[in-house]
C-alpha cells in the first residue's frame, strides 16, 4: 500500500482555501432571496458518494433466482450471446444461506468453463469523465485453479461498451473467508453514460498467459464456486499530486513544491491533508484545506531545509473517511554543476577526442530496465541532476510488440540526443526478450544472447528498425541486465556471443557487446567470453563482504571493462534511510577496492533509480538511492583511495585523495561507526587549521570548527559517528596522510613476560622534509584525575625526535613491557607529535592499534549458572587450546572484585589439544552482576601468560 510503514500524524489545523473556479455540475437551481426559505436542492443519484450498493437481500422483493437488474452472461446462441468459454450450465443464482452481511449473496458455480453474472445496461448511470471505485466481498470453495474476477466497463448512451474502458481485478488468494476485491474505473471517458459490472469465476486459460503457445495444457475446476456480496459503486475524486520535476528529482536552487489537483462530482465537501515524511519516516511538515465540490488545484511549498528523499501523502476525507489518496516521492539534491567541460582545441588537437578535459573523472552511471515517462529533456535534466556520466536505455522491454518498435526507437533517438546535449553517454540495452517473442519461440525472457545467436527471422521484427536507426551513432549494446544468470551453466559463451556480435555487427559499425553478470558467479567464463563490457551486480545480501576477490578479477586488464552495479536493500524490509545508508557504505567500500593503486578502469552504477507505478498513466517515483547516488558522485568523483585510517575500535575511516588529473579536488575522509558503542563512537583528530565541512549521505553540509583538547595542547575536530557514512571535506590532506601513517610495527604484541621490541612507523607525505618529536602518551600515561602514572606498562623511550625526507618513512624503535594483569585484545597507542614541515603544525595527536595475543594459546570464556545446590551459583568456563607446535603446561587463576581467587592446574596439552576448566564462585550473580571475572593463564616454567575477562549478566 502506498505510504505503508510511514507514521500517521493528527491532521493539522485546517487552512482556508478558495475553490478554483469551475463550471457548474448537475442541475442549476434559482437561489432564494435573502430571508426566503428555498427548497432543498435536488441532486441526481449519480451525484452521491455511494452511487449504488447491491447487498442481494431480495427475499421479499424478487421472486427470481437471480438478482434484479442482473443477467447470466453465459454462452447462448438464441440471444445471441457468443461466449464459448462461458458455458450455459454455469448458472449464477441468489443464495440466502451464505452471506458476508445479512442473509443474501450471489453464488457462481463452475463445472468446467467460466461463470459470469452481468449488470444490465442502464441500472447504474454515471457522469462523463467521472471516476468510480467498484468493490465486492468474495468467498470461495473448492477452487484450486479457477479464480473470482471483478470486471467493469463504461457504456455509452446507446449501452455500447466504450473501447479501452474495461478494467478487471482477480482474487489470487482463494483461501477461506471473505476477501475484498476492487476495481477503479478512471475518469477518462467523455461519452460514459452507464456502468456495467461482471461478477465472474474464470479458469486459468482465461486469466493466465500461455508459456507453451498452442501446446499449453490448462487446469480447470469442475466442482467449485464463489460467492459475491456487498457490491458497491462509489464515486471517487480524481486526485493527482506531483513535484515540479516530472521525474521527481528537484535540484537546488529550486526547493520542493507539490501541486495537487482534484476533480470531484459528488455533492460533498472534503478536507485535503498533505503530510511530508523524510527517509526516516518522520513527519516533516503538513497542511490541510477544505475542498468544495468541483475542481481545485493548489501548490504547497513544504518547510524543508535538508537535502534528501521525501514522501508526500495526500488524503481526501469526506464523511469521516478517506475516500482518495495519492503519494508523491521526490529527491531534493544539490545544485547541478554547470561549469561546462573544456574540450581539446588548437593545431595539435586531432578532433577525435570526445571526452571532457578539466571535468572530474566521474564514472557513475544508471542502468534502466524500463524507460521512465516524460520528455527527453526531462530525462536528460534528471540525469544531469544525478551527476552521472552514462545511462543505459532499454530498447527491449517485456511488453514491446513488433508494431510498437518504430515509435519506441524514435523516442530513444530523441532521448539520446537530449542526453548528449548534457554530455551524458547514452548506451543501449536489450534488457529482456519481449513477451511476444518469448511466446513464439519458447525461450526464457533473460536468454537474450542465445536468441541473437539464432536465425534473424526470429528476432528481426523486434530489432532491425532499432539497429538501422540507432546503430550508426551508438556502438555499445548491452545484452541482458546486470545480475542476470542467463549465461551461467550453459558452457562456453564465447561462441553464442560471437554469433550475437556478428548479427549486430551487420548493422552497427564497430559494435561493442556488453553482458550481465552477478558477483557470486564464477568470473572465469565472463573473462574469457570476449565481451567488451560487463555489468556485474553486487547483490544486497552480500552486505559488507570483502570485495577484492569479487572486483579484482575484472580489473586485471585482460577481460571486459566492468561496471559494478549495486543492488539496494529491499524497502519492504528496511526503512528508506537505512537502505540509503547501506548503499552509501557499500559504494565507498567498492570505491576503496576498485581505485586502489590509482586504478580507474571501471564504472559504478545503480539500476532503476525510479519506481514506475502502473496506472492509467505510468508515474516515476524516485527511490532513496537516487539522492544518495548524486551525493556519492559529488564526493568520490575525481578521487582515489589512499589509506585506511584506524581511528578507533569498531569505527571505519578511509582517506581518498585527488587523482593525478584533478589535484584541485583535495582530499576527503569517509567515516562511519560499525560496532562501537554509540557513546564511544566519536572521531577526534586535527584535520586542518580551520573548520572542515561535514556532509551526510544526501549532501547536507555543516561547518565543523576545531576545539581545544582536554589538556589545552591541541586544536581538534570532534564528530560523532553513526552507521551512516559522513564525508569530511576541506581537510589538510598531507597532515591527515601523516596521521593515518602512524603505526606500531609489528602490530601484534605477544603476551610474554619481558621486553618486546617494536617500532613506531611514520611517513612524510609532504613535498618538503619534515621533523619533530614523538611522545608515547598511552598506554602507561598518567591516571585520569591524578598525577600518578599507570605503571602496568613500561615503554622506553617515551620521547623521540624524527627527521624524514620528502616522501620517505622513518622507523623509531621502542621497548615495551606490561604486567600480567593486562587483558589480551586490542590496545590503543596514543602519540602526541610535534610536526614541523612546510610550516609548524604544533602538537597533533595520532593513534595506532595493536593486538595483545599469544600465538601458541587460545582461550575462550563463558558463563553458566551452577546446578541447584547450597554451594556456588556461578561457574566460569575456560576453553583452552594449544595452538602451538610443542607440548605446554599451564596454571590458571580466576579472580573478581571482592571474591576469593579460584585456581586450577591445566596440566600438559599437546599441540592442537583442547581442555575445559571450570571456576566456581559463591553468590557471584548477586555480587558480580554487570561486572567481570578475569581468568589468567600462565606457564609455570615459561614466559607465556594470557589474561581474558567475561562479563557476568545481571539476573
């Protein structure tokens, strides 16, 4: 249901509004003079909201076995009524034993063939251009193949069906109980005079499409029936709502505006309420107004100050119930960059280049499997607002017929011209086989490549016109869609692909062939297929899986040029904001892997940024991915991955720097929280001399000023992180590269007694030498709130000078040791560094992370309640494994605050052997709930020791 999942809010105060002028509808009455009582206005029945209701309670008024005003529309040569699929023995009749309400309903049995009960012409008059909703309640029994169907059509004044007016709805859920079934008759027919309704039960041969042509064998029911009750005809307002951009992409400096149009012929006043929700499904703004009978049109500019994706819902209320509603989605994005690209000119220019010079490298694209509505200029404007450099247009769609190919080709030709005017590449795709081609050949809809490898007589009527009119100027043709598995498991694909290339090459000079792929498929066949391009879909279920194994085989330079297409999360399972954040994270991760080592041999795309809603006219609703895609293009274009920056446990941060062609882009950080507790997910670092810009996933920016550190020694930027990526611009790229380069080497600290030799690694990214001093502040620094130093760590030396040439690195040796009480796991090292390079940066702080572990031993702790009894009520279990290559013996001790220590001898463990030791505690749940128990493992005659802890749950 449109708007499902969005929170409901109370109607805001009614805003007075003057109805738009409209011609009078219905009878005209003379108005009484002032003070004179006039007659009650007489209104035709057709002007009521409920035009007609059939409850089939005709026990006392109708002696016949069919409802008054209805006929059995079965095959009858005597009428004549020629309907061979509706045999005369399927006789509908009134039933006073089964009903949704009251006692009466109408029963339609089927004993092979279809059954139909039809409303006679003239029973329900309707207004020309009026819109009506026809509803019924339906119940079935013994229907395994056949289904109930509700069919409506408009009749003219001669009771003849109006061409194109028939609408139908079928009940596919034929389970027990009463089910609603409804059809909308749109207000499109100026010569409409009457409404006709068919209540039917139809067999699969009537409502299903054949897949085996004349060889299809259909199931049928021979002892089933359906009941219809409460058939209601309600006059509906004709309601529409749209943004100022037909495709729903609104770019600054424009602000979102919504235009609502309503036409109603019923004699009732109504209230219209519009609510605007953001991608978190939070109410942003709302307005209401009273609507009088007739026509009304108005524009509302909601109070919106944040770029992003929005959903507007308008409800029309009359008589205390919602009688019409409409939904409009829009994406509000930043202003398009209209600084035109510069192209090569002058005597040395060959004239052959078609790529822009001076514009940022922007390999963002959109793959369309269906053409959205709107003019070519509107499509080009929306594509420009999304900041993409290419768009794939489908020549083939499922509904395409051979006779509709020519107008479609002309529409695509105009789209391509409009896109080129905005310097956007238009590529062509044969996305799926047309349904009629599938029906005539028996092929699967996704078997585009095998189809083109067959005789031209099969596919020629559906393609030759397109090749003739579009092939001269468009050499790139995509066969299938990203994510297709049609080429999996059919053996070597180079031969059918060569046949397809030959078929297209007769009409398309220098044709380039693209194929669809999915990331979980073995890439070997695609890499050796001799395709020129490949669109590899990364399904949403892959999440944040490591991408090197997926992307790098396609980027080795020996196979087709890849486009990586990201599938967004399904919106029926996630909020729009959650899906947008996931797409942003996965795109950044993809960009990180794909641009490593400065690579630029790829594109990245999304499929169908518009949801196309079927109706009397197709409407394009932008998905949340569209707004995110624009913002990601702005941030990542012209940049490549430089470094991962470990800013804290459970937090992710990546540095991207300008590619060689666009140094003016500057550096940028992308960061988010993965697993850190929300109160600890804070990014603290000196990122620049002045403020930096922080942008969210939709491009909303704010300035972040530096503040003094707690000790007053530094100026730092502090920003809270969430699961949504943020993008930090205007950073001092060289300083950030320097801070991100600080590491402890090796990063593993063995949990052994004695001193350990490690190094502090620094790299100079500046173009000049850099020098200064490093102080190891943590671990082993001063205890918070006192002047006492933490003696559990010994580090020597704690202060060191450095002097590093441009582009070089330096390794500063240190010795460290620690007490046995230090728990294994990640350890944070904090370095305060005075940096002097191109200028004196003063003191800055860097962090590095090391893992305290013991390579030869693994220990896992768990907690369980003890068995019933007067003794211990808590047992801590230690599972100990010898992961080394020699026999080892251990002693173990468990301790907790306020508790006696519990000791255990592990004895000897062979390599690979595992043992469990249990440590009982008395009254521990009450005393330690929410606290921790430590277990320390040590060698009696060796340097090894390993300490871990486990939290005790409260009870």
